[in-house]
């Protein structure tokens, strides 16, 4: 689970502090650490980047399972910043670039 992945990625020194202003490449892994049985952490993968020409913005979409009990572990797409700012102060703590975890 989340603990094992976090420990492994920490051991191989590929965790970087999450920066919500950074334009991450597709395949980037986002992590929130395990804290306790109620706050077990979270992992998401950057699935796609969509350019909105009208607003000159790039929307980054992640694929992840929803933590809310009403969704019962469903997997879906969510805008990265919507997910990150679902928690006051921000949700994601670390990013791992694709070449550091995908082979």
C-alpha cells in the first residue's frame, strides 16, 4: 500500500516536494504520506494534460481512487488542483517523476 511505496521511493531518493505551480509530465506520481489508520495516505498518477485555448491554461487530470466512503473506492479522473486543494493547506506532499518509478 501507500506505506510500502512511500518507504521504497524515499529509500531510492526520488521523492520531490510537491509544487502545485509546477507543470508535471504525464505519468508523474503524487503522494500523501500514511499518518495513521484513519489517514492512510493517497497516491494518484497524472493521466493527461488538457490545454484550454480560451483561457490559455493547462488542466492536469489525475487518475486515482476516491477516498470518500460514498464512492466506495471507485477510480476516476479529477483535476489535480481540485484534488490537491480538497484539504486546507493542500493534500499532496510529494511528486515522483515518471522516469523514477515507471520502467
